[in-house]
C-alpha cells in the first residue's frame, strides 16, 4: 500500500470511528431524554394523585359538617 492509499485508508477509518461515536452519543442523548420524560410523567401523576387526595379530604370534611 503506498502512502496515498494508506492516508486514504486511515482517513476512512477515522471517519467511520467518528460516525460511530456520534451515533453512540445520539443514542445516549435519546435515552437520557426518554428517561427525563418518564420521570416528569411520574412526577405529574404523583402530583395529580396528591391533588385528588386533597380534593377528597375537603369533600369529606364538608360532608362531615352537614
């Protein structure tokens, strides 16, 4: 392999490695975003349940005073 072919081969190798690394980083970012989305959804559901519990407590308090 002459110097030109060797340089071209090495450049191709570097490009392939960079593309793979970029793909891995995109996958990691996607996974982090999905995890954050799920965490936010869970927090929202917990807040909704607490709010419903508070509403039920007020209803019970009002009904017990009748």
